[in-house]
């Protein structure tokens, strides 16, 4: 779209969908609109004025640059627009967040017109999105004796951009809306299938509640009934926002229930209020903070106890819950931000101080965490220029230091990477810490939102602190459709220009790499002391500590090289016993969840914590299977503790894979990938020479809980079952229902199998090839009674399988092999009973492109079993996605049903599924 007429045509098309005009981000269109504003006789002048004032995206969009320049002309009197006075033009600039608008304001403030400079300075005192070039201009003017520059720096030093903001209301009245019973996945708020529309906020808002118009209308009616109250979205008897960080989910909740961030920027709302009986999923809660929202842990249902304090259970062994207070839809409650309590009338219901910590209150006051992060940075720079101490304006970071207590692995990493903490002070869990970030990953279905966030915070280049940033192409790998063709090249160019290594080369000089982002990040993390931030909940590496994050937090990490969070508590997981030779490591992963729940009477002690897994002897490829699943365990992150030799092997694998990326031509002009190779070599040398051994916790570290997994108890494959027909809806679609293979009696029909996603590695693909050869040897042929979709995680794996002969085996038995020269343009909707060899990437696991047929029972190696994610319900049957190991999936598709133990053991005979043996060493210092 390059002209005003094209824009008008698009507006008419959007009207048919019930949508308003799309916000303007392009310079060419806005330039034409400005020309029409300047022409008093133009028939489109009135509409053009409205578009200019109310419908231009702020920050560093090319449209924002054109708008700022025209507003400057108006302020200086170079052009007169009756409807836009100089005062109104300055107000417009104040809402544009930074970049070109700050450039203009600095031009005006440091100019020769005294009146204009004073007015521009007033606006500048409210701005926080200033970068090095902006503060350098101020410093230069200040040292040259400019009074306005001095005035601005003194204002910034006192953080008047924050202190002058209105105080938070003491009482916030809310009305509840129960969005579901049980865990609520972010897919309900922002379905994966609608990923293509996330950057078009109004359009994406239509998919709220998975397009359930009845629920949308109920919510709308509730708002109309209570116009003076905020709607609080509730997960009754469950956790809100499980599954992913999903900024688009928070954006949708804010769009429907929040507050407009600016009268001049459409469809960007802030301050949603959300809650769950069991709180908010950790990374989703971080996303809420980005928007200045409130996330409440209700605890309105509690386990009943007997006289001895033991949990009372029902005949199925499930804890019996008692309702402490009601949050049924339409209940009017009050949040008191002073007492930090939740009330129903005068009755106190719950202490919610954890939702209203001093830091979170600052996010609420500032309209989101970005303004606080940039504000602190600007205050620090101003004080440095003025040569004064930093006044205490913001809440002091909580620093907890316990004398005589050792450090967990995550505490060690945070202490090493912390900035701005008290010198020489050792910090423990609960401390609030700013940490430098080493690796940042952006994925393709949230990447466009990340690019928008970067534009809106006026960032133009990746922080030099970051070792490298990577932009993936995995979530749009399986179908190269018109939406992908329109969005992804634009995203790749933006991120490439910003300084990231990108899966697709905007200049098409190297082969498009659609590798699963988590696998790439797992390879390019080359130090066990690193901090990694990624735009996906499965950012959980086997080296260092990695946190899944929303698109905004990813943008912040890219722009500043930092992340801010409390140091989480850790749960220590160790292993004893010996694995059966016919068991897969995936079974250990599921058994960990099952045994943990049994040990703690159904309480998930992993939720919101770091899982410090003493895995010891598994290289990062295999260990990632465990760390990856910790997202489904509801952990905040995980850390692998490895023996020195194992870590060296993992680092060598990573180094060699990074070199392959370099050989393909993927390195950026700064040669970030070469830097990672050098860093890997340096870390390997440190371990080999004994200079610095593999990361280990202290022997006297303190843990929230300790879990010991008995491998002897794992005697058959373990399956995570969504339990779609459970009478208690709160127990459906959780990842806590782990069943042994024998539970299904060899009779449960399987309609489709999927081997793929980030949960598999090269070893799984070799297991698949060997199983097919075994079955042919045993039965004389390989016949599929259900389709089997196979998506290798990376091209490196495909290349290695080809070199070793296993790919030829897979091709022999397949009915479809991906072709990069002619990628699929349409999502498959029907499957034949055969093997499909798909392009590397997320495929069915993401649910945004291809799905199983509605109502199917799917057996998959992937991570998601939420309703509608991999398979939708049909009119006759609920779709269900059971999660298991590669051998179980493969055999289920051969048989068309779940196998018996006898069938399973025969199929894996002679195959080494895993070599995992618990370390015999104490992995502590």
C-alpha cells in the first residue's frame, strides 16, 4: 500500500470485518496525507487531519519521522494549520515516545527561540525514551553553558518524568469475569492459529476467547453494566496464562478490559487486571507487568485438611477443595493499593501484597515496566553528567543476603551478571536484580510485535552488551503461505538491520533456516554462566539459565542488554536407581513430574521456581529434553548441573554447529557468531585447565524443596494425557495427568502421530529410522494404520542424518518429503496413513499453520496438549493430544492404537534409547 487511495480501499475492506482504519506506520502514506492537510480545498482534508492526529504509530516508524517533522514546522510557524496549534503540536510530540519526536524536541529546546525552547523543555521533562545520541547532545549543550540543557538534566536527575505522574488510586473497583475453570492457556486469549494478525492489534482482538463471540459479548455486557469498574479476568480453580508468555494475549485482555495508553495512538491499551486461583504463570505475569497491569494469586479454593493436618482426598486420591470466597462472574470487588488487600465490600478476602510490591506499583504508576527501566537509566546518565549522587526516587531494589548460606546455581549466575547492586554484597533468592543478558532470541510469530515494541521505544540497534541476538523462522516453517510471505521477509529485514543474526537473509545469500528457535538458542548458548532471554516459553537451555519472555521483554533486552527480575527460589532434582534398557529419557521427564506430585501431595513445588536438575552425564542435546519440558512443569526456568567432561562435550557440539552457521554465511557484520566460537573455545579451555570448572551450586545452598527421582520405579513408558472427559473440568488439559502405557490396555485408538518439535533431537530421528527397519524385519513390511508426521528440529540434523544414511531410511518409508524449492503454500487438512517428512520447524506443535483433523486423538512428542492447540474438537468428539516418547508415537501410528508393553519392547529391541545414568559424583562445591 503506497497511496492514500489504497488506504481508503483498505479501510472499506476493514469495515466489512467491523474494523477501524489500520494505524499508519509508513512515511509515503503519511506524506500524502500531510499534502492533503496543507491543501485547504482538498476533499480529503478533514479525514486526513483525523488520520494524522489520531492514527499514526509512534516511536521510530517511518511515519513517526514524517509526523514529527511536520509538527516541528507548525511549532516554528513555518506552516499554519488552524486545527493544530503549536501547543497542540507539542502535545502530539509528547505522545510519540522517542526517536524522531525527541530529535525534534531537542532541536526546539536547544534552539534560539526562548519561548519555544521553554515549551519544548516542558515536554522533554516528561519523556524517558532517550538514547545515547540524545543524552550526548544534552551533555554537549550543558558543557557549552546552555541553561535549558542544565534544566533538563537536573529534571532527569530528580526523575520528574516519574515523580510528576499522578499517584495510583487508593481503591480500584473491579468486577469479575470467569474466563474458564482450570488452567487457562494463553491460546484462549490469543490463539496460535491467529499468530499472523498479532501486529494488527484491533484485528487480533477479534480472536479473544478463541473467537467465542458469546464470551466476548458477555464480557462486553459486563463492561456496559459496570462502566465505572475494571473487569478482572479469572482462571477459576486454575492458573492464568499457562503455556507461553504471549504478549498478544495480554494485549487482547488489555484491549477488551484495559485503559487507553494515549488518545492519539489507537488500540494500544494498558493496565489489565487478571487473576487465577493458583495465580498467574510466571512468564505471563512478567508480560502483565510490561503493560502496568495487576496479576493476583486468589487462593480462593484451598485443600481441606483433617484434624492431623493431612490433606483430605477423594476416592481417586485427588485433594478435596473448599471455596474460601467466591469470584463468580459479576462479583464486585475492591483492590486497595494502600493496604494491599482484596475486599468484597468491607470484608477482607486476601492479602495481595505480592501483586503490589513497590516495584510493581511503579510499573502501574508509569503505565508499564519500560518507562521505569528507561527512566532509571536516564536518571543515572543525567546524574553522571552533572557529577552528582543519584537521588533515591525509585523503590530500592530488594537485596537479600544471608550470612553463612551458600548459593544455588541460579543465585551464582545472577550474582555474576548483576548490575547496580551493592558492591561486594552476595545476593540470595528474593533479591530484585538487574542482570546483563548474553543471548536474546526472537521468534517469528511474536517477532513483528517485538519489532513494533522496538520502534515504540525508539530503539534502532541491538545493545553492544548482548553477545548475539537471533531471529527465528520456525513457527512459520511448515506452510509458506501468503500471510508468511507478507510478514516474514519484512520481519527478517528489520531484525537484520537491527543487528540480529536472522534465519532468513533479506538478501537471499544463504539458505533459509527454519530451525526451531529453542534448538538454535541451545546451540549458541556457549557458557554455563550465561543469561538467555527468548520470545517463547520454551526458552530453557541446557547451558546457563534461560527465561521465556513476552515480545516486549525481548525488545527491552535487545535494546538495553538487560533484564530485571527477582532471583527465583530453586528446587533441586536428583536421580537414583537405574534406567531400564527399553525406556526413553522422555519417560524420565514425565516420571519426574509424576513423582514430584506424589511426593508433595499434589502440590506442584516446581511452579514459579528454578528447577536445578543434577543431570550430570547428559550432553546438552539430550538434557534439553528435560529443561524444555520444565515450561509444562510451570517452572520459571531450569538449570542443568553437568560434570566437567559432559559440559566440554556439549560446548564442542555447540561450537561446531555455530561454525556451520558461519560457513553458510549467516554471521552478521559484527561477527557475533565468530565471537561465540571464540567464547566457546575459551570456556572449554577454562574447564580443561581447571581455571573454572562447570557451574555447580554450593553444598550448603538452600532450596525451596528437594526432589529425588527413583529411576527404578520407571518400568513402562509414561504419557501426559489431557484427560479431556474428566468430570471436573479444572483437571482437563493440564500437564500433571501422567499415565503409564498399560493404562490404555493396548486399545486406545490413535488417529495421528507427530514426531517433532523442540522435544526431540538427532537421537530421536535415528530411533525412528531403526524402529522402521525393526518392524520391517519382524513383519515383512512397514504399514501405517495412522498418519505419522515427522518434523526434524534443525537442518543440521537433516544433514547429519543424510551423511550417516538414516535419512535415506526415512525417505524409503515416507509418502511425502519436504521440498525447499517448492514449500507448501496451503496447510494440510487431510492426512493419509503414511509417513510425512516435513520441513524442519515447529509444525503441528505450534498450531498456527497445520493441525490434526478435528476430533483426532494425536500421539505426539511435542509439548502442548491444550484444547485446540494441536487438534480442535469436532461435533462428535473432543480432540486430544497425548504426549509421549518417540518410540511410543511411532509404534502407535504403525498399529493405529496404543501398543501393549510386549509390542513396545519388541519394537525397540536392540535400540539404545538413552545412555542416561545418574552421575556418581557430588555435583556441588
